[in-house]
C-alpha cells in the first residue's frame, strides 16, 4: 500500500476560494484581484448603498453607478463614466497598475479613471455607508480620491460643493442631459461668494444665471426660511484658510433623503415615503415663474400672486412700455425722477429736499449686494442697526437701496437691482432710494388708500355681520355632506336620553344613536353653554368633510336648524375590558404609530394643510380593532401651501398639551401639533395623566417628571408596569426618547412629523440628545400677567369620549 496523502487542506482551500468567488458581489471593496464586471456589484458595510453597472430606462448604454441598496427602484446617486458609456457587457471596474480606479471596456481601453497623479500601486477602493466611494493607499490607508468630490446630479448627506475665491476652482453638481442620459446637462449649481460675509448659491443654465438664493449666512438663508424650518440648522457654510467656501447638508441618518438637480433645472429635496412607496418632495427651488432669475428685468419686482406678475419698483417706470404691456419684461424699468441729493451742494435750504427711502416688505433681495457688518448690531438693537444702514446708504451717492438682516447685517446695492421678488410672508424688508418728490406722491397715495380701506372695511364688516346672521338661520350647505334634521337625530338617540350619552367635551355632549338598519353613530350636539360656537362648528364641517384617512374620524353628516347645531360621526365603540388586559405594549405602539400617521396626513399629504391645535387624549378615539382616529377639528387651522407659520390673538386648546410659543405668543406652526403628540406619547407609555394644567404648586407635570428621570438616568421608572417586559425595554425607551424630542421648549429643536415617524420605526438609528421641555408651570406663571391683547380658550380635559390611557 502506498503512502496516504492528506487531501483535507487543499480541499478546504479550494472550498474557501469558491465561497469567496461566489460571495464577491457582497463585498464592499475593489482591488485588482477583485474587479467588478457587468453582473457584479458591491454593497457598503452597513448595506446602505450599492455600486455596480446599470443601464438607465430606455437606454442600452451601461454606466458604473451608486444607488440606494434598500430599494432597487430608487434613482442613481452617482455616475462614474457619464461621458463615456459602455456599449456592451464586457467592461469591468478595477484598480490599475499605477493605483488608479479605472473602467475598462472589452478591449481593455480606459473609459474612465480616477486620475490621481501621485497614486501608488496595490491600492483598493471601498464603498462607504455614506454613499462615498473612496480610493485608499494599501500601505497607509490614506484616502487619495473620493467620489463625493466629483458629484453627479445628487447631493447626499456629507457631500460638499465648494468654490475657491483665489484659484477659481469649483466643485459643483450638474443635471443629467435627459432621464436616460447621465452626461452633463444644461444646468449646474455652485457657490458664488460676493464678499467675505455674503455668499449666494446659483443655478446656471448654459452658463447664464437661472436661479439664485442668498445672501447666505453660516447656517441659513434670509430668502428661504422654509428650508430652515424643515432642516433645523442642518445646513452649513464654512470657509477655510485658503479661501475655499464649502456648503454641505446633514440630514437625519440612514434616511432615503437627498437633493437632486432635475433635467429641467430645479433642485428638489426628496425623501422616500414608505407608505406610498414613492418619492415625496419637501422643498424645491423653482416653484413659479418668479423664481427664474431676472424674470422682470432691472428694477422690476415679481409677484406670483399678481397679474401681471411683473411691476416696476416705486419711483420707476417701464423702459420699453410697448414690450412691457405685451408681457416682455426683460428690458426692465428706469427711474422716473433722477436723484437730487447728490446733484447739489448741501445747504440748509436743500436739506429739506433730501432723498428718502420707500419700504418694500417681505422681499427677496436683489443680486450683487455689498455687506457692511461694522456696526456690530449696536448691542443687539435691530432698530439702531437699521438706522445705521440707512445713514450709510444715504451718505453714499452710489447707493440706491439697502436692507438689514440680523444674521447677515447691512446689505447695500450700487448697481442695477435684479431678481427682486415679493412674498406673502418671511424674508426681509428692502428700502429703495427715491427723490423727495416721489415720497410726496407716495404720501398722497397713502391717504387715498387709507380712506378707501377704512370705508371698505366698514362695508365688509356690515356685509359679514348680515351674512353671519343669515347663515346662523339657514341650513349648512357642504358639498357631498348629508344633512339631517333634528327630528331624525332625536329619534335615533331616544330623544338624547342620558343612557345614550357617551361623554362631553368643550363642544358639548355626545350621544350614541342607531339608524333603522342597525348602524351605530355618534351625535355631537353643540351645547348652549359651550365656549365654542358657529365658527368652530363651521370649521369642523368644512375641514373634516374634505379629509379621508384611516386614522381620522369620519364625518357622516351634520344638522343646523334654528339654534340646534349637531355633527354626526362614525361610532367608536367604548367596549374596552380592563386596561391591564387590553392595552399591552404592542397595542399602545400601534396607537402611537396610527396617531402619527394621521398627523402626517394633516400636515403633508391631505388636500388641505392642517394644524389640529387641540391634539390630546380626549380627541383620540378607538374603533373596535383599537385603531386610533383623530377627532374634534373645531379648532383646526388651514394653511396655504406657501405658509409655514401664523399668529393668532385667540389662543385655543388644552393646557398641558400647548407648546410655549403658542400659549404665550399665539404663534403656531406644525411644531405645535408635534409638541402635543409628544405629551400624548409620554402619557400612553407611562400610564399617567399630564396634570400640569392644574394650578397646584406641589403637583409635578408629566413632562417635568419625565425630564427629571431622564437626567437621573432612570427613565425606565417612567414606563407603565403593565406594559413593561425586558424584551420590549429598548423599544419603549426609544419611544420615550422620541417623546422628549417632541416636547423640547424651542420649536426649531423639535422634529417634523415625518422625522418623528421615522424615529419611531427605527429608520433613524442615532437620535439627538433631547433638550429641556417647556414645563407648563412656566406657562401658567406667565399667564397670570394681565393682558388685553390675548384671548384664551382652554379646557381642563376633564371629560373625554374615549380615553387612551395605560
């Protein structure tokens, strides 16, 4: 018998090699020994992004691309060989002998290279979880090239585009030529630093300005405040020592969220809407014709709400009247009367005829601004700062306009005023320099307008009063909403018998009724003693009749006869067994998530953009499957699409669920509902009522109690013992963390509802540390001060229809 050979080691080696070859597409690294071919791909270590070859829709060309790994239908985030596509499937990606990352075709011709001049051999490329493809030296691990320095049409988290004012070198992102052709299109975007403190962002179309935003301070733009409210100071503009300005964006981590430049030249902020399995748009640059650069020419102002959209600034007239009247505004406007102050020698006689300024409110400021930060805000006094700006401009004969912003300082203009736009809210006031004769004309016009407005207001008030009186006596007519008479509703509720009474709120009592076919309904009857009236009743009818969502209570009809006003809803059965058996952790989380979905629909996805203003436990009803439904829209506020906040002199709601800025200042925005949701969330998880609305100095509010436990690292003590199980502890603590983020004192610190839902679903892994909540005791202390400017209509939340409690 011959010698026995040990074959186990070679077989093992062969098996490992086969496994490596089979799993090569799952690696995150590329070397000369591990290239990527047509059907291969690599995935980042955390499975966030994928890199491989891909053909766009309606194209046979092949490109090396990076895209989101979670959804194969999501668009490309980066393209390497966008100008030189592969024509077949024979190409591959590898590292070359000189250490560069290259794409080779079937004949091993280089179609694309990282073009690093001082690279070394045996380098490797790695795809990171940020979507960044990096090329490293094998020996030192030093990054010598990265894809985020060469963006395509998308700006991901952590990406930067920049401009060096000394060398002129730029990093910009550009549109695709078409949806099926990723080569460089007609549009690109970059930074344009004008002065040391003023930086603008431009979109260019074939080298000419197409859109601009600015000036930009370190974290926000004075012209797009809605961007700041969405991203909460997540923009960053920085400058390094060599004169390079960088602009970057940091979004919530692990979210399918990015900027993209479309083939039409728009920049859109997009997020993946999981429930609809489609993209949602949070913000876009070009919303109307007025956003196009220089639409109305020099000294022209654009207002998308007016017809025609272009008008000349005060003191100016069209340069070419015929073209202007035909809708061709490109020639712009010219000054009617030349400025006089600098044309004469100053004297006591001429001093009374000095030039002045006309104020234009809520404007997008023109391009080509000069800055003057030397006044240093005069110790924080904006009035003195504006006076300083005015005086500086008045003393400079070349200055034709100025503006002031607390974050940017003084801005002045000495050249033609281009790309001015009028808005209905936000932005800054622009002051246009005119001769004294133009100021007199404006004064006369103001007198005429004031008298006309007073007369018109009186007339409208009379008509409104008569209309209100008529509506109070007539039946409400709402499209597609059934109307019921008092007799029928009295019959189905057994003449509103106490045995059918379900509960009572600020509106009035609610009764159970049964139609003849056995269907049960809830009849909400306005009480004569109620603090609410026709306004709240009509508001609820108009709002909820246009809403359709599984987490909003459905309005079946209404009744208005004489003094009787009633609403008929779908019935939410209150047949709950003992709470210990009913509301376990899973059921409570489903309730929390359902409330969040309903709130997201109100804020973002409904036909009307609605802020509820009275979200509390008593206004959350449960159906027989324990699905939550938001109810009581009598205090809801409808916003237009271009509004992001408003003020009211009539504060309504429930103490304990009100945010500080709303309770004290009457200022409300979407973050008011986020605050209320946070209080509701903490109440559901703890099984405790929020007692902060009681004027008892010894009582501790739910928010204060939760915050003290958080600071003591004992937040587990907040959890309702009924739902506590060790296996659920991390999920429950995460929800408490989200609740504390929702109730932070300052609105800018609270996340929007979309982000809240992503946090609850753990789509966002890393949560920020919460800041101190707005304790309601502070609100009550402030509320004791006398005020003649605010009305408050608040309930004690003593009565509810269906309680959502631990």
